[in-house]
C-alpha cells in the first residue's frame, strides 16, 4: 500500500515537532494518555446527550501496557474511536486538533473537560518511538482501521479487525545507543511513575498490570511441622491514578487533616505546614489552588540551588512541576498546586505563555497568601513566630528587591525584637506601645540582640523611656531604608547622627561644652587623621566615655556586611564619627594631658578611638599598635 504524505510541509514540520517543541522525552506518555482521556470524554458526552448510546460511565478505562521483548508500549482506551476520515484529519494533518474542534462546540457544557488543544501531542510519541501504530474503531461503526508511520516519510491507513470501539496506540520504542537510553521506558515501574507524575488526576481510571508480591504457603512443612512459606510474585490489574485530585473536591468533603496529609506525602515534608490555603476562583480566569506555608525552610532555601514554584495542572494533567511564575519571589517558600483550564500554554504544554491570565492568578494568589499570613499572625502568634523564624528573612529580601515594589505588601508581616518588651513585635505593635512624645521608630543594628542592647548609644533612649528595635539580620538596614517610614513615622538608626532628644537646657549645655572643647576636638581629629570624618561632643552618651557613629548613607553594619562577602571587591566605607562624652573623667584626663604633653595626648586619643571601634563590634586596624599604646600607660 502506497504511503500517504503528511499534509503540513511533511518532514521539516514533523522534525520540528519532535526535536524542538518538546524538551523532555518522558512527556510522550502524558500526551498519549491525554488523547485517550479526550476520546473517552467525547463518548461520555455522547452517552449523556443521546438516549441510544448505552455506555455506562463506570465502564470507561485507559490501559497502559508494555512488552519488553517486542519493545512496545501500548495505550488503549474505549472512547469514541476514529473512522478512516478521522485518522486522515487528526493523524495525517500535523497541528490539527479534533479535540479542540470538539471543545469549541462544547464550551458551555460543564461535563466536557477536553485536554488536547494543539493537535501535536500525538507526535510526541516519536520522541521515543521509531514506529507508531494506531488501531481504532469508531463507536457505532463495523470497520476498524490501522494507521501506521515511521516518521516524516508519511503514513499508511488500511482496514483491520478490532472487537470493540476505542483506540490502541502501539509505540515501538527506539533501540538505545551511546547517546540515548530508551530501555527505561520498557520498565513497568517507570511507566507507572510517569502516570503518577503527569496523569495522576486524569479523571478516567488508568489500568496497568503490575507485579505484586506476597508470602504464600508452599504446601510443604518444615521439621517442626509448620507450613513453609515463600515470597511469590504475580501480575495484578491495578488502577494507578488517583483520578479526582484533592484540590478539586469541595471543602465539605476534605478536612484540614486530609490536606495536611496530602502536603506531607506530596512534598515530602516530615513537619505539618503552618497553614493551608484553598482557592476556588471563577470568573475571567477560573482556577483552583491548594497552597501550603511550610513550618521550616529547606536546607538549601537561601541558596541558588533552591527551585521555587507551584505545581501547575491543566484539567488534571501536570504541565509543570515548579512553575515559579505563579508566585511572587517574596513568597517563594509557598508550596502547592494550581489547576486551571484557562492558562495559555505553548504548543508543547511544557511552558506558560506570559499573558493576562497568568498575571491575574499570580496577583490573586499574592493577596491570598498575605491575608492568610496576617490571619495566622493574629490568631496563632506562636505558630506565626515559628514561620517567621524560618522565612522572615525572605520577607525582608522581598522588600529590598525591585526597588521596594512589595514594601506595602510585606511590611505588616515583619517581626523585630523589642529591647524593652524583650519579645518579637510588629511595626504596628511597636508604634502602639510608643510613649507620648515619641515621634520616630528607633533601631540599633548588631550581630545579636544582646550586643544591640549593650551599645552606648542606647543610653539616651533609655533616659527618655523610648523602646528600640534590634536589627540582627544583614538585610535589615537596607530594608528600612527602602520602606523609609511606617505609619508616617521615620526610622532612625541610633548609631547615626544626633537623635535630637535632648531638652533645650541640655542642648545649650552641650553646645557650650562643644565650643569650650573646640581646640581639643580639632586636636583629636588631627591625631586620628582620615580614620574619622569628624570628632564631636556626644549628645547621646550618659555614662560611657565614647562611641562610634556615622555620617552619610553607609552605616557601620553595612560596612561590615560588604566586608564579609567572600571574593567581593572592597565595599563602601562608613564615614566614622568619634563621639566623646564631655562629662566623662576620661575626657577630662585627655584635656589635662593635652595641656602638658601633646604626644601622650595623641596616644590617648588613638586609644579612645580604638575603644570606640571595639565597642561598635568592628576590628581595630592594627592590634599590635593598639596594644603598645595601652602598655605605654603603665
């Protein structure tokens, strides 16, 4: 029988289908099963709309079988089947989809859930096959037909025998070579895994003959008269797909415990999630989602190796295992699934097209996640703090990224340690606890809460009865500079410039001290050179002798952060300011020495500066020089 040629630019187009459109060979089984599901959908629709089609829903099935000796994988369905004309139209014309044509006519019918759209899925079989045979008999027809092709050279169609309606796709698997291993697709376990991965929620049962084992009696007895038993294996017909996904079932039918069990099994987490978010959206874009907020961060969460994203399904068929485009980066810790028939996929259904539907879903999920986290914060503070311990850093990164575009979304979700209350508080809670007269949000940055509380600059705040937030993450200062203010209250670094908290009387006294000490302050600055940008009388210190503050946009903690990056070029430096407590005996001693011994006074100035550096948690430039300066005092 003469071969027919494909009706679409033949070899070049089919080569494109096989070699360019699909990136993963294993999806061939997903595509063939999806076609089988569509065929059953068509006959099922016919059976419920036409009284003379006595086909029971429970009789529908898809069967996947493998014959390693013949090197064939076979997918069989008892759906609508195809006539010779159907084969010519659907298999002989690349990129023509009979399912899409059917779907367009049934768009308003809720019982129709056609998967196929593009008419190219069938040709994914050539990713793994060197010959494909399709045997089909249309429902209500007497004659069956066999379609066969070995690729782009064309195909044949001829009459054949088939007992019942439906379609059988026989894929002859390519031989393995040095570059490609195809033998794995001849293993039942591999095919079962592919069904569970991609087609677990196809709504028709998918049957496979699987090897099952059990201990059985042999009919013999041992020396003590006990029956002997041995492990016996046999093949058993089993349904390998779940059919109805948990997220498609109503909330009344699925408990929170059921959802948690699904999460732990699906995402292999030994801990329960802190929250379950269910979404059933209808409208311009219809979709269902089941999202989970984990309790703990994966070991590689804050590394480049971590792959965020939600599992994406279209009508129960998995399209992507980790679709990161459905989540904003700030919520990359969320796990879960999204199932929508409305997303625009590329022709291979392996990638999303970036369109309005995708943006709508992502924006909606973003709001749902934030609202759920706020609910958790208000209703179960202990559980929320567990979550924040794992992912609070990610929320802060989310504020810094994209020039603060997500600041308003995230700022109410943040927790910081309150120095006075000695617990985690939100920014809103900090403001609510502010005493009358306090107009700003004060913070101190350090490597720990304990170090932040010990900073000399805290003395003025304590004297005023003002609380401060302890910033202990590297990103904290970058984050608040992105936010700038909260509830119209400015963030103020206590290690920055003057806090402006002194009374008018204190201000006048300090101004007089600064004028009186003008010469000695200039001398100290000259002694320290470019180590500091200025030396001044402190408005913050009460009992401590010195502290180090900064001018400009770069703080000491920022300087430490940039210096800690391995292999990075030298980062920006803070403009250091040495603040001196003009009431402290150390300063009085320095002034007295300045009058009689300028060299020793210079040494004392350098010691005072080194002390301020150490108090700030910074390294002294030359420890040996500092040690010698100290020993000179003995």
